[in-house]
C-alpha cells in the first residue's frame, strides 16, 4: 500500500498559487476573446449575406472538428513558419484556445438567437425598426438570457482546456505541478493536489450554473 | 396627397412562396378613414396580402403605396433597402394574432419602444404618449407589469397601444382575436371599434364575420390568391354576388346556428 505524504506538498505552495493565477488569467483572456469572436461569428452565421455565413461556418467547423491540442501545437510551431510571425507560447495558447472556444460560443449564440420566436422580430420590424435595432433592442436581450447557462458551461470547459498550454511550457497550474512532481519525486501527491485545486475552482462554478439554469427556467 | 387619392393603393400584386402562388394580380384601394375587412378561407392569401402592406412579406411583383411612400417590385426594380423599408413600416401599425409583445419589457416599455427607438422622442414625451394610449385601451393600471402577467385580451390591447404609439396613418390587424378565449374577444373588438369610430384607416384580416358586418365599411373576399368579391360590408355578407363568397359565408352561418 502506497504511503501518502502530503506534508511535502506544502513546500511547493507558492508554485501552486502562481500556477493557479496563470490558469485563471489565461481563462479570463480566452473566455473574453472567445466570447467576442463567438458573438461576431454567431451573428455572421445569421446574416443575410452568404459570404459572411460561409466564413462563419467554415471557421466553426475547422475548429470544432480538430483536436484543440493539435490546434495549439499548430499555432505554436506551424503558423510562425507559414506567416513568418514569431509568437510566444502564451500568444499561441491564447489565440488557439480563444478561437477553439469561440467556435462553440458561436454555435451557442446562433442557437440562442434562433430560439427567439420570429414574431418578436416581426413586431420590431413592424414598428419601423431596422434589422440592427431589432437585434439590439429586442432579440439579443432575450437571447442572451437563454445563452448564459450554456456560455458558462463552455467557459468551464475552457478553464479545463487551459491545462493543455503546459505542453508549450506556459507556467500554468498543471505545468507548475509537473515541475513540483519532478522536483519532489512525489507525483501522486502533487497531481492529486492539482486535481483537487481544479475541482475546488470548478465545482462551485458548476453549482452556480445549475442555479442560474433553474432560475431562468422559472422566469420563462 | 390629394383628398381624392386613396390612403392605400395596391396594384398588380404578386407573391409566390416556392412553387406556391399565394397572390396573383391583386388590386386594392383603401380610402382614408375606411375600415376594410379581408375575409376568406385559410390559404386564400389574406394574411399575406396584409403583410405585403407593411412589407413584412416582400412582394414579387406589383406596387404598394401607403400614404406618400410607394414601392414597386419585380422586374427591373431593385429591392428597397433596410432603412427605406423601416421608414415605410413606421407609417403603419400592425397587430398580430399572437400579440408578439416584448416579454423582457414592462407594458409601459413595450408601448414606449417605438417612440423611443424609431421616432427618437424624448423619454418624458414617449412616456406621456404611452400612458395616454394605455389609458385609452383601459390598461393604465397595468403599466408596470410584465406581459406574462396579463390575460390574452389585455396583451392584445397593449399590442394595439404599442402600434398606435407610432401614430401610424394605417392600422393592420392580422387575425387579432383568433388566439383569444371566446370571453376575451369582445374587449379587443371594442377597442378596434372605437378606433374605427375615430376615423382610423384600418385593414383587418378576420374570421369575425359579425364584426366585419358591423364595423367594416367594406368587405373583401379572397380565394386562391385572387379578390373574388369587394363591396360594402353588409351587401357582401348579406347578399353576396359570387357563388364562392356565398359558399364561404354559408359555412359561417351554419357554425352560428349549430
């Protein structure tokens, strides 16, 4: 039977704190950027202009149908050779994870908007609103409410996906855990603690989404 | 606009959905202050014709004029732009079968939305207008409620107030009472009747034959995308000239008696 020794973990506490900080900052960046890209792409998907729809659909399918780890590595190694633009591991990580998440956000945005009854935009247009005014004043406020729970779910997945940037030696929680594991020769304790930290952050968020979903269901 | 020119003029209107021709060569004129009821079996094109009057449905051919604004469709004519269409629609008010109130806004905000967003009225002015209209439809005390809390009849009266807040030249009613419980139909018809009495130009698609007979000046009977009969309301309903109109109305009379 393995003899657990968590005392050793304590001496690496600042590594974990730094790693968690990087993970959270990374998450904030890719969620914010991903939401912007996703909203834009979702709106483009519903455009009357076919080229905008095709661009959006092409983007979504490319990023949904390739593994995010492959995208990460491709952005870091392949893209600089093709474009001549060097980028840091952090830039490559933010870019690929934001675009990956954006593809899923895009589908959530499209679905949320499509779920609003056509009578709503008809009523807005009949009042004399332009399609843009109808979207901003009538459709989006209702659709956003329906999108919040799935957007939060996707953002939770995004937080988990940040662990992949450790592959590019970005010093996130998992990367710092690896460093601590090599240093201490106690990988079981270290990786258990890493898992516990991810869980401690994500579980309350999951509960929050659940509560939000129930509250929105009641108000509909 | 001269006094003799009709408020609404539709000429040679055509509309097809895929292989299905819904309107073929429809000509219709509505004078200022006139109330016209569009009746006909389902699929006759009456709702589509109404929706062509505010371009919620864009015709494939023909001409539509409301007040001063006129559009021609088909052939060499390019589709009007979104801003031009919005301006055109702002001159007509529309009331829908399913009310289509904005559920994320209070009753008052629903009625203020057109004046604020489209007419760009100052908020105080828009609110004054909206409260006045809510009083007019008998719902002043519901101003701060959300639509979900209202009965169907109340929702439809709010929807009428919302459309009136644009101070339109024409009101269009698309089966405004068809989704209501029978006991709530009367309150909505009463509001429509008082609007008609004020001289509002109205086009209404309706299954309420008695209402059409009492309130409308003219009844237009459509079948298969064609205007079959168009005449004074009582004459068309009591002594229709066309066999098709008679057959359609007989169905209603049977329902009344049965």
